C-alpha cells in the first residue's frame, strides 16, 4: 500500500503504484475480487489511486450454485452490510442477476447464540465469496 504522507511505495521506495504493487493488486483481484474492490475503494477515498490508472478486469460472475437446504457460512466481509459472520440453512434463493455481485439468500440462522438461533434472515453474500471452498456445504 502506498504511504499517505510521501505517496511512495513502502516496499521499494519508488513512486506509488509501482510494478510490485500492480502485480500484487492483480493477484489479489484474481484470487479475491471482493477484497480487491475494497482495497481500491480505500485507496480512491484516500486519494492514492492515480488518475488514469488502468481499471482491473471486469468480473463476469459465474452462476451461483446454492440450493435450498444448503448450509452457507459467510464472514462479515463476505456479505453486503455485513456486521457479523452468519451461518444459515438456505430456504429460498433469490434471482441470480448477472450484473450484481451479490445474491439474496433467505433462511434460518444456525447459531450458538439463542438470540439468533433459528431466526429467519435475509443475507446478500457476494457471489465470489460463495465460490470459495467451505462456504457452501451441500446437504
């Protein structure tokens, strides 16, 4: 990440957005596109994303393979408006719109906390988070 004070790369000391940073950002975008979006937003907000910098490749979202009865376990950062991690048994899957990075899932929450256990909830997890191993467990 570039320094906010000197605008230099903290690793190599050259101008921000050096080759090492671009390569690391490209790898992050390929491995975890949601996290790369969040990093870019932070850099834009801080004024560290250079004007005219190339856009990362657009993501074509694969169809979501979640069915009613599946168990979905998402981290707080993996769903829209995520305040806490959520584990739920899917009861209904909303429409899979190709231009959205998330999908609507409704179901019963699975939790050790009696306040949340069995509660009917709606969650909007990011599609790329659902593709990670261990997030969706088939029943």
